[in-house]
C-alpha cells in the first residue's frame, strides 16, 4: 500500500479539519480536529498519515467530540452529525485518491 504525505491531502473535502487535527493529536491536545482524527485513526494510520500509538488515541473520541460540541452549540447533535458527515466525505475522498494512485 502506498503511503501518503500531508501534501497529498490537498483538495480533499475536510482537509482543513484533518491537517490541524493530525498536529493537535500528535501534541496530545484535545481539540475538535484532534478528536475527528482519532475517530479516523485506523484509516489514517493505514495510509501512513498518523504515526502515534494507540495509547495516544482517545478511546472515547466520539463521546468527547459530542461533549465538546455541547459546550459550544445549542444543538450539539446537529453539529456532531455535520462533522461526522464531513469526516465520512474526507475518508471516501482519501480512499478514492489512494485507489487512483495504486492504478497509476
């Protein structure tokens, strides 16, 4: 499997969330972006974008994300679903990009 670099994220939907999330998670910061990266950690690790141990990944990232959103938004569920949808679009686009790279 080909490994990606941060530059390979250019143009993917959600890049603006994932890129800072990778940095935040590496620095062990609990941010919305880091929690989204934690949720997608297996896929990101498979593509070589995430190099931290499982002990650095919050087990309850989805619950922490929801609680963080509840502190900032009147409708945390709507925000949670919105971020989950953005993450799914990012993951699908990343998979597509990797498939295209393997065919080339």
